[in-house]
C-alpha cells in the first residue's frame, strides 16, 4: 500500500483504577516500561594437555587467544604445594572424581554402581532432572488449559501505548469501554485471546491465532490497542507486534495496521468506523478474517485485479512462501520474548501445535502448496529420496505448486530458509515439551528431504 507508515506518538501516561469514578482521580500515575534483558551465553572450559619442558617444540610459541580464553585454570592451586604431606587434607569430592575418570570407559555389571558414591549421586541427579522436566511440562499444560480468553490484569509494562496519555475522559467513555469488555468476554472466537488493564482502561492486548488453510496457520499474532479520550467517536489505535517483519500488505513492519475500520485505509459504508455500532470485537474479527487470509498478496489494491490471471496466481504462491517463512520467524520471536501476560498461552499453544507446524514444514519442503491444510491425523513418513507416504486414510488433496524451482533450475531460497527455520522450531518446540519424537528420530536417521 502507498500509505505512509508513521511511528508511535510519545507522551505522558495516566492510570485508571477500577470503576469510572476512580479513573479520573488516578490519572497522575505513570506506567514504566521494563527493559528487556539479553540472553547470556556461558562458555565451557576444555581440559588441556600438559607437556614437560623437554617435550615443548623448539619453534617459537604463538599464543592462541581463543584457546587461552577457554583455558581451565584449576591447576593454579598446585603452584603453592610445598610437598609437605602433613598439611594435605583428604578431598572426598576429588577422590570420587578420580574414580569416575577411571570407570568412564568400563561397562559395570548390575549392582556395582550401588557401591560407588559418585554413581549414586549421578543416578539421583538424573532422576531429579527427569522428575523436574515432567513437573515443568505438567505446569505448562495446566497453565495453558487455565488460560482464559478474556481476562483483566493489573497493568501492562511493555504495552506499545503505555507511555501515551489518554487525556481527560468522561464517565460515558468508561461505560462504553466496559461495554466493549462485556462483548469481548461473551463473544470472542475460540482463536482470539484478550487482556485488558484494570489500572489503564485505555489499553488492550490481543493474540490472534492464524486461521487454517492460510500461510498464517497455527501462528500467534499480537496486537496492542489504545482507546483515546474521543472513543468511540473515533476508532481505537492499533499496533501490530511485527518483530520487524512485513508478512502482509496490511501489516507493516513498523507495526501499522491498515484497515478501513480503523481509518488507516479508505473505505465506505459498513467498512468504516461507526461510533454507534462498531466495537473492538469487530476490529479483532476483521483483522483475522480480512487480513490473515488465504491469499494475502491480493490484499494490495494494486494487485487485486490480477487475482484471476495465471501471473497473479503465481505471484500469490511466491508471496505465500515468504509469508510462511515470516510466520515461522514470528513464532520464534514470540517463544523467545512472549508479550507480557501471554507467556502461558505462547508456551502451551506451541507445545500443543508444535507437531502440526513441523509436519506442515515437511509438507511444504516436499513441494506442496504453502497454505494447503495438513490434516492433524496424517502421519507423513519419508524415505531416503524425499518421497512420502501417509499412514492415514485422509482424502485431503495435496496442491502442487506451479513452479518448484526457478526457470534456471536453481534451488529456491525458500527451501533453504525453511530447512533452517525447521531446525530452530524443532529445538524450541522440544524445549516446550511438544510432541517432536518422530522428527527427532528422523533427524537421527537421515537429513531432511532433498529439495
């Protein structure tokens, strides 16, 4: 679209306490945004081989900075050893470690490990780790099942509009927002989740699950909304958490949402915001149905006229490929940095849908049309050539792409990118406890199917 993308406006913030009366008295509160902490990656040390002075090579020694960085300096304590055995204290932990080193390569018969303290400790630690993993998985499932579609939280610290002041509001403004809340609580589709703030009535956050039969299927897409003091005379402001990715003509990488209902694109009649009838529920349903659709390429007005042409359809297929890649990247972004108050939904959703998403990746790597539905009950098995056979009797047809490689016969970049994303998703889903057993077994036996 030719519409310019404008950045978010900055301003002061105000907080709303429960009820319309309390809202006006608490407008002086300020919402602070919490900074995100970067992941820290630790480094491991490696054992070094000690050489006597006579064994050192005659050539000049050149320091290797990388090796020095990983050098284990546990031997520094030996420099103070004066050889006096009377001052030596027995170290049980060190003795057990020496035993462990001696028995590392031995296949001990049953029962022997019961007499060796370090083996007992290792076995106990393994059992504890296994029990801990099960507890974590059970906790993820429990919280996911308990995650309500609509819920009121205290506040948002990472909301896009947290620093934007709502200004002076009226009692009618508060009543109208409460009316919207009731509609959302009652009529939300099963694939949309909403959180509203008790201290900031003007803020709302929604998660929309990508519909089946589209390149967005099983993805999670997050939107922040802000009700200005003129609401409902004017529509809410809506921001899309893009992670810097443009996966739809109506969803800009800067977060702008292009929709007639929001006044960010031209429209007429029922497409435009109506202060008497339009609601936040209507906005969310429109985003899911009109934006996250089967062929988003034709959302661009300039391309809509080519929808019935072979060229237009081919461009749509290529656009869907790139869209699915961005959808997978958005999954990784959400898994690693879930929006506030939606961490349980993110973990549980991808634990439950991880197997289907990975199966779809395999499905598309074979050359099937991106966006074609992969039945959940279908178990796809691959042979060494990349051919597949289904253990299911599903009769869902597999749509083949018009072009699998470009005219010059080169491998498509889509295949290479999707293979990389598949590996990343497999790791993340496995951490969340998704059913990845079959894909892990395939990974051990053979590589992914050749493009």
